[in-house]
């Protein structure tokens, strides 16, 4: 698959254009991209954005962080051939927000998951633009693209990302939807069929944290007792007890045999 990861830096801040409703007026100082097809990072100044448009148009998947609500509307005024919202897109911030119900920043995820962090911040980058330090902006933007790519690949491999809990209770995990082998609808269909046929299902599951010497991502054999929206009530053969599993944390589900733990009243 021809995938592209990108990030955009702007010329202005929201206060200079009258707020978010005028996001299209922020202007692009630098856009950087990583293309999987040639394992290459590239940066584009405002006058070079047509080249980025061609790269994005030729991509099978556009990957970024908060790109639907920020990068796309900033870039769109420069693009004449491509309607960005029509491109196949993975916005990692949007996907994680669906699971958590709140937003987590790129820097926070990178620190917890990769042990790395952003080299600067947005206001400093705006200052560089005013000072004509374009090469500094390019370095910063490429680093953001690299962090985004590495988080994407970590999610693919592990099925989750790490973040620091709000109440300082340590690291927690969040399921990465792009690391799943099946869609949520497909997984729910397997679980529903297994419930109907009283079958045992092996699930690939991401819990909120590592525990008892196990990784957060683990395999469990379960017998489904009930499916209530996003909650799967099931007997867990590993724990030999009833457990609740959240559907959005299940990356894969497959039937492995007939069950025997579920009482006949279910």
C-alpha cells in the first residue's frame, strides 16, 4: 500500500485570523511528508505545495494527527485538483478520541509510547517563520512526521498506544483501531454468532494496562453471555470467572470450539 504521513506548520496563529472559523486563512509555512513507497522524508514550502498535492493524490492512505480538523482545512486553499476530505484518511487523534472520549496530544503519546518528544512547540515555530528560519521549521515538521509515523507503526504492531493517566496512576493503554485485523462490525458479528451457537471465541484484547506480568495486549478464550452496546459480558477461561470486555478493545475474534461453561438459561 502506498501510504503517506504528513504534517503542516502555519504562518499565523488563530488570534491573527479571527479564530477557528477562519482556519483556512492561517497559511502554510512548511508541510512535511513521509512516503512509504520510497522510505523518504520531504519538506515543501508554500510555493511548492503542488508537489505535495500530487503525492497525496497518488496515495492509498493519508496518515496524520488531527489532520481532519486542522491540516486539511489549512491545506485545502492551496490544492486545486484534490478535495482532501475525499481521500482515504487515518486521523489517529480522531480514532483515539472515539475510544477515550477525550483528546490526547502527539507529544504526550510519543513520550509514553516511544520515549521521545517534540523538539519545540507551535508558538516557537511561528516565531521562526517571522524570523525567516525556514530550515528550522522543516527540521521540526519532519520530526513531527517521524513521531506520527512511529506511533502509527507501534499501533500496527502492538494494537495499542500508551499514555499517562490524568490522575497520575501510571501508564494506561488505548486500543489503536488501525492495528486491528477486523472491523468493529465484523468482530461484533463473530461474537453474536458465537453467543447464538454457544461457542468459545478467542479474542485478541487490549486491556487498560499491563498486569500480573502480562502485556496489555493478550489472548483470551471466552464464552459470551451478553452483548450490551460496547460491553461484552463473558466467561473468561483464563481467569475462570465472569469478565466484561469492551468491544473497541478487541482487535480480533475467532471461534475456536464449542462452549461448556454457559448455563442453559443464557
